């Protein structure tokens, strides 16, 4: 298994890091669980996008942390992509490695911190999951060195 991490962030950003890492955990576990090749790959990209809306800035929001996880696993059939984000609703056919709570937990946490999550996949062609979380000026500091550990 190969993993690649690309980070495009300011030197330090502020966010609720416990929730962020829980989201990332659930997504990477699913990616590893549903790999289909011995040379499975996971690419992780992080981007910081400043908020331009003055109303949100006045409320203390700084920007968005956009995370993109790309794997070359089994992929997800189109008809099941939407239901996978809800507890026990996902159906991956004969893939019985999971109980159906990982992606729904990631979705619930992402939405709780003001973000969103999107799945783009095609059966047999890997999966791209993009999630964003709001970065608040009062949240706990996290730096790039912590992300690399």
C-alpha cells in the first residue's frame, strides 16, 4: 500500500482537530478495507480556502479546510453512493467487510462542524471523497507537522 500526502496550507490553521482526525480516520479505514489490488494507493490532498463572505468573517470564521482522499480501490456503484452516507443504508453487494457506519459517521461529523462531504466513484475505478470543514478563529491550533505524523 502506498500513501501520498500533498498539503497546501498556511503554516498554522485553527480548527477542531479531534473531529477532523475522526473524519479522516473513518474515510481512510474504508479506503484500506475496500482495496482491490496489492499495489493499492491512497492520495490525500489538503487545501485551505479563505472565506470571502464578510458575514461569516464577522462571526469568527476564517476559511475552509478542503480534504481530498483518492484511492484506486474497488470503487462504488453509482446507485449506492448516496445511501452510503447514512447509517446501515449502504449496500455494497458482496462486500461484507463493514457494518455501515464509517461513512455515515464521517458525514455526521463533517456536517456538525459546518462542512460537507461528496463521493465520486465508479465501480472498478477507485473513489474520490472530498470533505470540507470550517476553520474558526477560536478553534484549536493545528500545524502541518501534526498532519504528517
